[in-house]
C-alpha cells in the first residue's frame, strides 16, 4: 500500500471516529432562561422556579431589582429572556421600543400598598386623609422606593397626594433604590415608617402593618409579564406560560399576591 492510500485511509478513519463521537456524546442541556423580575417578586418567583425545576426542567436563572433599573438594563441591550415588572408604565416603554416578543405580554399579578413600622414600634397611624404621619415620624423619615421612578414609590407618592399628605412628608423621605431596600430601612429601625407592598410586609418578621392604603388612592398595582424580543429559547416561552398557569398562580396567592 503506497503512502497516499495510507493517508486517505487514516483520514477516513479519523473522520468516522469523530462522527461517531458526536453521535454518542450526550446532548447539552438547553441553557435555562434568564428572568428579570421586580424585587417584590423574590420569594414567590424563587418558589415558582423551584416548582418548574421539580417538573424536570433546568431551573431558570433569576435576577431581582427595581423595575425601573431592570427596564433600563433591557433598553440598553442586557441579555435576558423574560421580564416581570411591577407596573405597566415601564413595560409600556419597552413595548414602544419594540423590545417585547409580539403577543407575549400578559397580566401576571396584583398587589396592595401598605404602611409598615418596625415590629416592636408603638407607632400608630392609619393612612387616611389628615393622618398625623409627620407626628408619627418624630425625628425620623418615611422609607419609600424612589417616588419618581420605582413603581412602589410612584404608587406611594400618588397615594400620599390623594390623601393630602404629600406636602407634609415630601421633605421627610428616606428614598430607596427599590421596595425591598425601603423595607430594609424599616426592618433595621433606620426609618420609623415605610411604604411597601403587602407581600413585602408578609415576607418580613421584622415589621408590622400599620394600615392599608385605600385602593382608590393610587393606580391599580399590576405586574405584567413578557418575553423579550431577543429571546428565542423554547424554555423561556414554556416558563412564561407556566407562570401564567393555575399552579403558579396558587404559589403567588400563597405569598399574598392578588389576581391581576
């Protein structure tokens, strides 16, 4: 056998072995979807991801922050698959920029807005017209998510304005980057009162609810969900549908969220 034929045979065997290796190699598991979710969804979304994983799927990767911060990241091109926002306005902005996958936006959840104090606090004030909220603050400040951008803060500002309390407290605010940061200020006793969602208060053993803001005092609290236009993962769409399913809604309900 001459050298040329030996080289051809060796090359053929190598190619055959390489093809066999590719056939026998286990298929790589699909990359799990990345979900960007409002900070107030943390415990509920973690539980939903666990339930999805228990079905045999790769557990989604979850990233939590204020809705405004997440929306800006998406607008700047941050890679992600799903977005669960805490209000409609930021989702509207992304939709106007054509950053949502067509037909995937859907209402996910609802919530309530509450006034909280540290668990061992004796402060008593009901969020109603004429409430002595400044007196209740004493020398402290009212913890609230950034009222010009973060949904919980915007809802809070709207409620305070509707109740005629905004002018009295606008210079007494402890502004936080998201609702969980506002909650943490009250938990640590750094603020005597704070405005958070009912589900945030329920998730903490360090605060107590002083009162619930009237629903008519602020826009309806709605959490929309959508898949992003840049996502082409089948698992992302499957998890989006799961989050809208009765099983996931039961998880959210146990955490205190309302139907949208």
